[in-house]
């Protein structure tokens, strides 16, 4: 884990290679085991060819900042939930008020106008709120001097894109049917363009 150019902590190395999982507490332990060595900050096989392992699942700065973001969100939302449970009739203040402003805005101005019905809005609202707050917190963490914006990693944005693609299209097919979904997908273009 690094801040600016200062190493704060050694992160674990997790490799899937040649049909087995290799887990090391840090790069030093990995090199001591003798199977792998670090080459340009990447683990490679300790042989003449220096091949990369089949899959590198090592914890990176981006992963640590995602964990920090998730922890911050869990603490914030559990705190807000507990305050609402304690005094459900009391007007929100502080963090409760900030969260409520975002929740109401996203529900009324983003989700409801785009999904059509209140039932689908209630069904999709937790997903869109999670997406919004997760991206917001990760980007704010990236603004901290020396911090890392996890949304700058292609794996994070690809994961968010795949989940959005699946949630949106599965919900649309479920609600409108495959025929209506396909009609809106093409927007009046010939059917064979759907393959593209």
C-alpha cells in the first residue's frame, strides 16, 4: 500500500497458476518460497522465461481503497439506519439529512422517470443508490492527496459496467417482455442489426 511514493504496508500476493492457488503475505515471502520473483513490480515465474502466472489476484492499492470505501459506506448507512430506527418520527439532521437528500433526488429525478413504474423504482432503487454512493466515495477517496481512485482501474469500471448491463437488461426483459425489449433495442432499425 503506497501513499505518494511512501510504502505504508506490504500487500498480499495471490496467484492462480498451474492448477493451484499460491498465497503469500507479501512479496518477500513470495520470493523466499522460490517459485516466483518480482519483475517490474509484477510477480513472474522464477525460471529462464520469467512467464507471468496464469492469474494474478493480488491485493492492490485500488482494492484497498475499495475496501476503505465499502467500510465507510457500511458505517455511514448503519449509523443512519440506527438513527431512523431510534426516532422514526424525528426530522433528520446531520448525516441523516445528507443521505436523505441524495436518496430522494436519485429516486425522484433519476430512477423513477427512467423506469416508469413505482414498483420497478422500488425494486431498482437499492441497486442505483449502491452504485451512486460507491462511485462517489471512491472518487472522493481519489481526491485525497496520495490517495488512489479505484474507479481509475479498468477492472472496477468493467465490473460496474457488466452489473449495470445485466441489471438493466434483465429488468427490462422481465418487465416489458423480450419482444418489446428487442423493439426498443433496435429503435426501428432492421432486425439483423441486432446481432451487432
